[in-house]
C-alpha cells in the first residue's frame, strides 16, 4: 500500500527536511505537495485529497489544532509534528494519537508510517470526531494553563498562575514560583519562550520571561526600565524589547 501525503509546516527547512526523510526512508508514502500555512493546506487538501497530512501544531495565525476544527468531515489521517511541551506529549501518548516530536528521527518517522499503513481505513484508526474531542478536552485546556518542568527525578507540572518569572542560567532555566520555591530546568529559556502561553508570559530580556497576566505589579522607568512583580522583585526590560513590551501590557 502506498499513501499520498501533504506536509503542512510554516518553516521551510522543516517542510523540506520531512519531505526528504519521507522520500528516502519511507517508500510507502508519496508526498504530493507541501503547504506553508493552514489556508494553503485547506486549498491543497480540497484539490488533491491526500490520504495523510503531516501537520505542524505551532503555526502563526492559525495553529494545527484550529486548522483541523475547520475540517470536521475530513477523510485523511493526521500525524502531528510538534515541539510542544512534555505535558502535551504525554497526553498524545496516553491517547495513542500519532505524533512526531521535533527534531524528527528516522526511526520515529518510519514507525509512524508503519502504523499509518497498518491502521489506514480500519476501525482502529482515530476518527476526525475522536481527534477533535482529544484537542478540545485534553490538549487545549491543559497545554495552555500549565507546563511540565523536567527535573532529575522526572517532571513537575506547574500551573501558569504559580510561575512568577523565568531566568536563563547558561543552558538551564530557573523558574521562580509565587510560593517562594525555585526549580531549575535542564531546558534553555528559548524552549519556554516557544511553549508558554503568549497571552500570559512575555520575554522582556534575553535572560528573563515574566508572567504578565498574573504577577506584573507595575512598570517603572524611575528604577531603570524594570518590571516589578507581585513579590516585589525587579526584573530588567531590555531596550530592544521595551516598546513592544509596553504595547503588550496596554492590552491587559
């Protein structure tokens, strides 16, 4: 069996890399086309009717989840490609949803393709309704209001409202909590910038992300352009970020 596929990802390198991997290592898949946005994907799906869509989640304007909701009667299978936080990935695993974690590995890709071949068109495959329910009830509420922090012993699940501030420490990140505790994460601050809810957190400096929604008390020019948090801590706002940051907090 050979399945036709569409790759949907806003990053050129990600699209190209996945296509090359499928062409070289997965002869069961014929990549028909690639799409750089949800809008582009809708047009190409209607025109080409692929068997499977390899779908990036974190796309601007309209992410992968929102995109799927616009196609309630879709007939194609879905394999998510994602750099999502660990909490969401655990939800994928628990519900046996097909996903590939970035950066992609050849072995994971081949395993996903074999599963597609095995399940395609059978009752064991997830229906569009099942995936929509998974997104609405499992992924969206949990992925947005909390995050998983890797520790030496496993993971700690923290609610957004409990996090005051994140500070870069070389390739690590220190998280400061409203109860006064701290947790050191092995992931760098860029990973958190990309995975935290952007309506709650803002990176005000190359070394600092703050919880604007729950813990920003005031902004002070007198103290040298600093954000003052609910625990009284002063966090510097870089000159490069200042204008955008002020525009951002005016939306609250």
